[in-house]
């Protein structure tokens, strides 16, 4: 007992030391692949080892291979940090080690999900009956929502997919924009909906799908139809025009699904809510808690306006399970593809409870203000061009030519002062800046802008 206490206290000190280092350590990892393999590799140990030694050795060996995504100067991909309350709740989640599949073995986890479900609906302005599955990320939120869509839309076409599968089913049509996220395609693939079912409509220079083209495609009668729209394009942060999208989707009797991995959180801000106007008319939404809500990995949310379809697509029954009476309590396995699962609701609950309505709005607005500040400051650098309308937390930047853009990006990355990734946009190399961390300060933005300034000087940008 004493040994376990000592181990956990020591581990808490290791965690604290890591968090304390975030302000000063280089953002990117320092170790090479070979160094990490030398430090972490080797054959399976034949015999037990002292737990404290295992944890010490793991911490020491892993440290140089950690990307400091929790740093206020990490702007890569779209990756949030970890709010203190959510991180602490995550420690407890591991400690309690609840199997949150069933109410019977995890009642607190179940009630926390129930509570957080209501808070999320409220915060994101979604219909009262919207059901929430606490999944691993937006990828599995797509799978969950699109499984509900597939089942429901086939049922409306007279086909029971649970009974008959997809062989011989009425062909499903999926209509979506050219700038959809790759996880939509993967979700469809996992659900047995092949590429022939996919009708891609054009997108504008910000990545917003072309509503006229969508309308024209939907006028071609075909059922069942699923439309996938987007709140927050992964590079530009752009939003589709949801009212016109919902109008044509509704007129065609289609199921409308929205990929709102981070963009859906605009709904939590009175200043930004207009960006998602009309998104509440969708049938389902996929979003993340581990991005903008700053919950530790992994945490996504599958949201569905048709709880019966959602539940029917996911639930499972067996005699040995002690399943809750319908309406009496929530069995989380009814709402996710997982059976046994980590009690993911605790961290989401803690994040929402610690921020409150005003705190979520402030977090989202702060990131957007910092993104606008980045755009204003970086645009002054020699040869720099901001490529997107900075409507949210994403900034796309390029220099005179691809070689210069790549050289500036590499220089900033290698400086260790900040880290972000690249992409191509409009056929040109670009640098992506995503502001998604609660702990990013205005000073972090200034320091990052200075790192860019030095990079521009160093590479002799034209
Ligand atoms: C990140 C992202 C996803 C995938 O989310 P995961 O949490 O990584 O599964 C899907 N869509 C968009 C727009 C994203 O930004």
C-alpha cells in the first residue's frame, strides 16, 4: 500500500514537472527515431520489474519524444490542450477504472454522461431530444452518426439493414463537398458505403460547398440520400451555409449530417454563433471534445436528433448483461460502437463544469481573437500573404513561392519556439496555424510572430 502511494505521488510529481516545463521547453520533440527506439525498444522482459523503476524509466525515455502539444505555442493540426479540471478528472477516470458500458457497473459514469448530454445540447444550440454518444473522436462520431443515418434512411426506403445487410439494398447516395474531411470518407468505407455512392460537389476558395451544385444534384431523385456538410474546414475554418443546405436537403428528404469537429463550438459564443446558423436543422453532428473544449485525448461526441435511430444503430443485448430498463437509466453502450469503454464523460463534464457557459464562449473567442492577431501581424512580414478569411481559429499563410514557404516553416519548427504544420491550398504550399489551446497567451502569439520574423530574415524571403 505504502509503495503504491509513493509511486502515485512520484508520478504526480513527474506530471507536474512536465507541465511546468511547457513554458520553456522546445515545442517539438528532440529525439530521433533511432534514439527513441534505443531508449524504448528491446526484447520483452522475462521477469517483473519494480513499478517505480518502470515509470521512471518510461518518463525519462519518452520525454525527448514528446511533442509539447500542451504548450501555448503549439499550433499544429487542430489539437487542443488539457484544461486543469479535465486533466485532473482524467487521472480520476483512470484511477476509478470504471467500465462505462453499463449503468449496472458504472452508475456515476452513466449519470455524468446524462448530465453532460444536456449541457452539450444547450451549449451547442441543438434540438432538445438530441442524443449524445461519448466516443473516441470525430472519426468515430462520424461512424456512429452515419450508421444511424444509414439505418434510418434505408428503413424509410423499406429496407431493414440490421436484418438484410447491404447486399441488395437500395443504393445509398451521399452528397458532400470537395473540401470535406478525410474521416468522412473513412466512416463511409467502414459502413460499407463505397466511393460509387459518393457525389462530390464543388467548393469555393475557402472550402465552402457550392449550394447551387448541391441543390442540382439533389433534384435528381435518388433515395436514400445523406448530405454531409461542414462547420469548420480543417485548413481555413470556413463554414458551409447551413440554412440553404438544410433547405435543399429537407426538400429532397435527405439526412443532413454536419462535420463540426471544432467549428461547431462557434455555437457556444454569442459573437460567433451566426457562423453555425441553420446547423441546428441537421439530423446529426459529429464533434470533438479533445480539440477546442481542451479535454485530454481521446474524446469525441456523436450527436443525433433522432435518438431512436441512434440507439437502434448502436445498442446490443445479451442475457448476461444487466441492462437498464428503457427510460430508467442510461447504458452508455447503447450510444457508441464500443462495448466496454473508458468513462469518457467525466472529463467532458469536468471541462464544462469548470468553464461554464461563459468560460466556453471566452475560450472560443480568445482563440479566434488570437488567430486574427496572427493574421494581422504575420501579414506584415516580407512576402507574406494570408490565404484565408480568418473567420475562426485557423490562419493559412504563404510566402512568395513554395520554396520560401517551406523554408520559413522549417525554420520556425526547428527553432523550437513554436510548432505548426504545413498543407497545400489552392495548389500552393501553405503554413497552417490553428489556435485551439486554452493556455495560449497573447505573449505566446507575440513570441511566435517573432519566431516567424526571424525565420523570414534567416531565409532571406523576397
Ligand atoms: C480533426 C477533424 C476530424 C477528425 O477528428 P478526430 O478527432 O481526429 O477523429 C474530422 N473533421 C474535421 C473537420 C476535423 O478537423
